[in-house]
C-alpha cells in the first residue's frame, strides 16, 4: 500500500504544475484534436468512407490499450503550445 501511495504522490507532483487556468484550454484543445475528433469520425455517420471509420475505430482501440502513451504525448504537445503562446516555462516549486 505504501508503494501505491508513493507512486500516486510522485505522479501528482509531476502533474500539478500543469493544472493552471492558462493551461486548461490548451490541454482540452489538444485532447479534442487528438482524440475526440476520432470518436466523431468513428461513430457519427456523416457519409465518410467506411475505411476511414474502421481506421478511426482501430485507433480508438489502440488508445484504450495499456501500451498507449497518449496522455504524456498530449501533455508534451500542450507544453510546447503553452511555451509558444505565453513564452513561459513550467518550474517546479522548491520545498
């Protein structure tokens, strides 16, 4: 139990600097572009080719697999966009 708590504490320390009001719209936009658009393509029938809908479903299956590292990629892309827009870097708080 102590190891699990230690992992969650370390994970929270790593994620906490990214939860700011300025970062939230960027993360949501990147998430929408990278994931939600694929849900739309896969499950909303708007006359898209069937091969595209099948590819989107396959991509979504990959995203739900344990080997997908999509969340760190979304955070990395969001960091790059944040630095371009606000010209700031995230810095850890010293204790």
